[in-house]
């Protein structure tokens, strides 16, 4: 039984290089900011004033407990903006092509 516990992490490490190589193109593209996406810390009102009305405002998630803040998601043509309460915490780019390996579409 003890030998199995040591083998599983080793197998997981062997699988990492393949996964990292598959994500390289998306990661490189995302790390080259275009300046067209909202910056972290902007308020919802600032984002809407600068970037216009989003295509869709998804239902908020979280907020069930005090330590789990409500996360709001706004969908724009090239990315999804994530807000914690009223501030931008992240922007996730959509795939550039159907063959690109990247984030899954947002849960609706």
C-alpha cells in the first residue's frame, strides 16, 4: 500500500510537461496585454463607462458565507471580467480559435 502512495505523485509529475506544453500558446497570448481589457481594481461603474455595456451579465456566484464573497461575471466579446463585490479581480480571454487549448466557457 505504501508503494502505491509514492507512485501516484510520480505519475502526476510525468504528466505535467505534456499539459504545460498544450497550454503554452494561450498563456503566451494572454500574458501579452493589449491594453483593451479592464485593469484589476476598477469598479463596475468604471468598467461599464470605459468598455460599454457587456454582452451578458451572468448570475452572481458565492456569497453563501461571510468569507466567500460574491463573484460577478460580465461577458465581453474577447474576455470575461470577474468582479469580487464591486471591483475587478481578473479578466480571462476567450479562445482565439476552436483548436486553441484554454479556459472552458463560463458556467451559466
